[in-house]
C-alpha cells in the first residue's frame, strides 16, 4: 500500500508548527537553565550596534527612517543577570541615501 501524501501547503504548515514548537522549547530552556532572554526589536526602533547585527541595509531618502530598523530577521539573546548581549538580534536597517 502506498502512503497518502499531504498537500504541500499542509506539509509546510505542519513543519512550521514543529519548528515553532521546538524554538519555544529552546527559548524556555535558555530562560530557565541559563537566565537568557530572547528579544526582538520592533520595526521603527533605533539601530543599536551593541544589540543588533545588520544583515541587510536599505537606502532611504527619508531622514526620520535613517538608522532605524526595517525588520527583525532573528531574535537576539541577553543574559538576565549581567545584561550582556549573548547574541545580537539579526536585523535590516535603513540608511540615509546621500
């Protein structure tokens, strides 16, 4: 007998749920065992080189957007006890085009 295959959309959704569940488990473990907290900066917030790693830069002519975040690609991790950044958040940042 041949096993029935799931449609691609259902397979993708099932995989996303599995990965999200795994990430939640890892975040909980890091918080409980190692006092590390995940953080995700919001779009529009100021770029902070000590907390963010710019993966991509987008040029803008709007001064108010310069040096602000366009999006957060991956969360960062902070040590709760010392406040030290263990892994900076991976972000996309706006740069003022001259």
